[in-house]
C-alpha cells in the first residue's frame, strides 16, 4: 500500500449533495508550484501587489512602493550582513538540535549519555563489558556490550523488593534492550540511544520526585497501586466478557480482552509493548484482525510486524503544589474487591446504569498520603518536608500518541479531572492542520476559513479482489472535504487525581481516536519530509491514467470524503463511483440525446454510491444514510421494509469496523452494490 500523496486546495463553499460527488472530476488537481527565492524581484513585486490590494500583506495594506531601502535604513551591505547573521543563527539552531540528540548505540555513546543526564556509571568488576547505571536511589541498570553491540540489559528497582509479584525489573529490562536494537528495516549503524534515553529520563524523574528532599514518597509504589486497582477492574470485565462468548471461539481470550480494551474500562499494562511503566490502553486499530501468537510477544499486537496500532494513556507523576491540586496517594484500594455495586446499594444509580447500559463500578476514595518527618534536617523552617504535609507530586496521564479533539471536547475533559484549562491559548488550530498536515500552515489561520470548504487530496493503492478472484492493485485518488473547520486542540497530557476520571473519559477518547485513525490512514502527510512517491517510484500524475497498466493494475477510482468533526458526534460521508458507471457524473451529451431520442429507455445513469457514518462514544460506528440498497419489492409491509433497511445499515457499519480502512471498505461497497442489484 502506497503512502498518500497530498494535494491541498481551497474550494468555494457549497451545499454538498448527500449522495453525489462533491466536486467535478473534470477539474484536474493543481500542478507543481514554481518556488521563488525571497531575494528575487518577482517576489518583491508580488509582495508589493498583495500589500497594495489590502489582502493582508506586509504592513496590512500599506504599500511597499514608497518604502525604499534608504527609507527603511537598509543598504545593500546591511542586507548582506543581515543574511549572514540569519545564516549564523540557523546554523547555531541546527548545532543545538544535533547536540541535544543522543548518540549511536555504543559504549562511548552510553557513557556520554550518562554524563549528559547526570547519571553515575561504573564498570562492573566481575563482568567484562558491563556498565552499571545508578539511576537515583531506587533503580540500577546493568548494560552489557560485546564488540560495541548490546548483549543484555538488567533493570532492578525498589519496586522489585516491595512488590515482587509485579515483575517490574524483568519486564522493564526487555523494553530497554529492545530500545537499543534496530527497528524493522533499520540498519545497526543507524540505531541511536534516543528511545533508551527516554526510558532513563522517566526513571530518573520518578526517583527525583520520590527523593527525601521532596518528602520521600515513592512514586513507584503510587503508580503500582493504581495499576493494581485498574487490573482488578480489567480482570472482572474480561471474565464477564468471556462468559458471553462461545467456548470454542477462535482467539476467544484475545477477543474478550480487546472488547474490554475498546469498549469498557481499558486494558492496564505494566511495561507493556514498548512503554516503560504503567499504560492504560483504550483503543486499537484493526482490533478485528488477530495475528497468530508468537513466542517473542506475549500479545499478538506486540509483534513488530503487527498492524494493530495502539492508543494508550501513560500514567506517570509530575511536580505540583499540593495546595493547588490533589497530590498522589499510595494505595491499592481505589476500587472495592466486589468491583461493582450491588443492585440495591443505590436505586437511582442502578436505574441510570440500566438505562445507559453501563456497569456501576464501586470506586473507593483512599486516604491521603502524608509525608513522614525526615530523620535529620538542617532547615527547621522547611515546611515542604515537615511531617503531616502532603507531597507536592500529582498523577499525570500522557497521551500516546497525542490526540486531536475539538475545543469543546478539550474543555469537557478538563472538567472531568476538575482543573481549569489554559485560557491564553487563542490559536485558531483545526483538525486538518493538527492531525493531517502538521508541517504546514494551519487552515484555521486563513481569513476565509468560514467561507471556504477546505480540501485535501491524496493518492494511495489498495489490494482488491478482481472479477477472476485474484488479487490486484487499484489506485484510489482521494479528496477530503471539510465544509466547517472546527477549532481543535492536541491532547498531550492531562493531570488526574483518581483513576475513575480516566475511565470516565475513555468513551469520548475512543470516539475521536477512531475517526482520526480512519482519516489519517488516507490523508496524513508527515512534516518536513519529501512528498512520498508512488509504489513504482514515480509521482502520481495529475492527468487521467490509462484504464489498464502493464503490471495488470485495475482502473483507478476517485473517492470523496466529506468530514464534519463537530461534537458531540463526528460524521463523514464516503462517495465512490458505482462499479457499472464509466464516469462518476452524468455526461451532458448522453442526457440530451436521451431526452431528444424517440426511444423510451434512455441510457441508465448510475449515481455515485454514498454512505454516511456517525462515530458515537466508544468508537461505535452507526450508518445513518445510504443509497446502495433500494426498496425491496418483495417486502410489502412497512415494518418489514424498516427491519430490512435497519439490518443492512448495521451490516454496512460492521464491515467498516472490521476492515478499519476506507479504501478497503469502498471496494466492498462497490461489490455490495452489484450484489444488491442482482437480487432486485
């Protein structure tokens, strides 16, 4: 499958027909733009024209014709010196960026990294090639090299002694050693210490926050207590889900876990996947696809070749004044042993849960964790470490990956955790700019945002089944239309005081994780990288390609997606040409000839297929409109017709949920339209 090739365009705002292609296909995409240097006369003339036209150029309408070099106090030599200064500034920035990045994996690179991070390290006396890294007072990491290649990593923490059942050191060692190995398709020469340094930084932060200077409260034990309670909840919901499944179902346990992960309270993991520490996994791409388990991975999605992308919340600690926000608490009792409240515990709560089809979780509120008095102190006036005080540390959930949500949802999530969001962030950022084109100017910056329908174009290939039953490639030329740009924010981290707050926000997070995943797979362009090429090594052309190619590819298809990202329910409509149509829109000459001819059966026009999908909470897909299945003549009763269409609607959404790809789903819709026409 080729990477999307983008072409952005602003198109005039218009009323998009629900079941017609929203743009004429006769208009070719914009061609290449000739880049001009800023020191050329052409650019100066362009800026002069823009400024004089009052369209927001230099000086916001002040013309440049009267601003000569002398009036600006600049001469040619001054301009030359300014250019040299700018080059020097950029060179310093590049050097600073390079200096901040860790070096390659080697003994010298590891020693340089430890020196930079302030981590003491010493050579092991008994084992050759082994270095011991003293990560604060609670963690020790032994790294063994042989011929400048990693042999093993052994992590030991204070948690291994107090909570040996968690097996933190052994599982953490596996993550650390994988971070020093090359990724799939990566050369050994290009492996850096970047991933390893991120894990070291996380361990170092936990140790500093739990140091005696900050009161001596162990962040390791605090996070372990949250994990214990979340794991208790997960196992309870997994047991309930397994009871509802057939005993002989294939991958029964994996399917039950993924159902809890994506629809209920999430799946907590300690040192799971590539994440060191505690993570609460709440969404998975392609959850219907399960690879056979392997010996190298405890879960199929952990395998390096897995197509299941994970969305999770990494639970960590950060410094925060206890007077402003609820501090961390060390406890395993965030939830009762029964997990759910009894039916007669609270009649009102039970009724609400029955109506909303949700369980009643019996959350508990642990007592605060107070600081102990230090054994020796040189400063009697230091109140931050006095006995009876609360620690200046709070829990924080970091989004992995960061998630783009509408501004209203951003405010709603902050209300759940009980804190005020930042009010000084007035950037007009949008979903299109943050999630799809992070390396370009956000379309929300445009003065014509409300008057334009933003369009993003891309091209990709999908593997489809042809008429003979074999597999062939087909190119999809895709256009994304966003009539209304909803202001959005990127969620990177969110403080919380109780794990129930995380569980409460999961249904909304899944909602936007699902729609983001579906759209990004087709239209995402990574920043600061060249435009991806077609799989044959050439850029896709803007002209119509031939109907067949030497490699036996199927004719290309145009797909149009109209997206509404507005809360409370995101919605998109997919338009795809009917398989029996030669073009996606009726030909004018065919319509006129049909009207003027004497024949009573004019040429039949096949309208583009269209399906509208709403994304509800927990990522649930609901088909709202469709024109694939027409009125069924054999069903005369209105109730039978309604049941027929309701069943078909559910099938359309279910297939998209299983395929988890708009291109694959579009090809299935085309085949379904042919099957439906034959039945009628």
